[in-house]
């Protein structure tokens, strides 16, 4: 008599338990992978923000360290605070100055020109980074205009152009020098959601007098740091006594938004976060102090 061994299969309960365990494990793996990707994205965003800030700080520092100022009754530097037209509700600095270039331009024969001074201007706008227009996806772009030293010498250094330097509403310096550039070609860096420079005058030894220049009131919520000219707020021509000293140093502060933060800001009207919440969570702040090595004559 032959006995056949019965083959035992999985019961429905065992299959269901195995399925539940597998689903839990897959879900756990997906969750871990998602967190890893988020961490990688945040780290990548921070590295990108740091790179943008480093480029801007290096160039800004060089321009301020080489700032040319004289006590000739005309304007040499103008820095004005203004709000950014965009969703961030943050502020920027419209900066205009003359600076001695570190990398000297060359003559036609290849020789280096010495003592070249260029007019330099900075503006931060919320625009399309490709062409500087208001169309398409926009981000915060910092523009830097550097006027050729020969043009600077022949025109912009003339007294008629230095009675008052271009103010924060001016988009050109002179007739043809667009700060943004015709198609946004003066692009410096992007994602700078807040650009600020604090200026300090030399300490007179009296603890009661401030060295940081700061003017704010209900009528005048902005800060205007102007060296030289009839509107001077710092330097010998300033009307306030304790701001009549020479400039000692400047402190640059850049708030850089990550790419993820910019993407959220572009759709902020469809999200529960406020612009300040996005800036607080997705930005980094970079600060650098710059000394003014030479004193005005």
C-alpha cells in the first residue's frame, strides 16, 4: 500500500501577515530614502548658497576696500536702503561708488594700465535670471555694473556727474550704462534675498557717540549713507557732528535663499507659509567686515 505525502501550502492568514510585513518594510525603506534625499537636497542647497555668497562677498569686499573718496565737496559713495519688489518683503542696498580696480585692464599693446578707477553700482531685483525680464520663473538676482575706467575718467568723474550720484531709483549711471545690462548681462549672483551694508565711522574716543551710521524715523524709514556733497550723511561734510569722521569699516550682510526656498517663494500665494517663514527656514546669513584702508584727502 502506497501512501502519498500531502504538500502543505501557505494559508491565507500567513500570506496576509507576510504581505503586511513586506508593505511595512517597503514603506520604511521609502521613508528612509525620502529623508536621505531631503537631507542631501538641503546640504546641496546650503553648499550652493555658500558658493553664491562667497562670490558676492569677494567682489563686494574688493570694491569697498578699493573705494576712492576725497573731500572735494562732491559725492563719492552712496548707499541707500530700499524694499525688494517681490514676494519676500525684504530689503536691499542700492550701492554706487568709485573703486580702484584690483585686476588692472590692459592697453592695446598688452601693458597694464595703472591707477584705473571704475564707477561701480549694485542692484538687487526679483527677475528672470536668464534675461533680466519680469517674464517666466523669477528669482532674486544681484547685478553689478562696472563702467570702463576710460569712460569713468572722461565722464562719470566729472563734477557734473558727482553733484549727486544716481539714487536708488536710477537704473543707469550716465546715459548708456545700465546697471542691470541690456539683457541682464551684468548678472553677478542669484538667490540673494536680502542685501545689507552697515557703515561705521572712526571712533572719536567718546562712548556716548555712535560709530554705526543708522538713521530711521517714521518719516524716513530708509538708510542713506552718502559720502561727500551737499547731502552727505557721513564724512566731514555731514551735518551731524559725530558722523563727520572718516569711514572706518563696513559690514556686509547677505541672506541667501536655497533653490528649494526660491521654488517655494515663487508659489508662495498657493502655500500656507509666509515669506518670512520661508526665509527663516531655507536661508543662510553670511557676514563679512571690510576695512577702509585709505583715508580721504
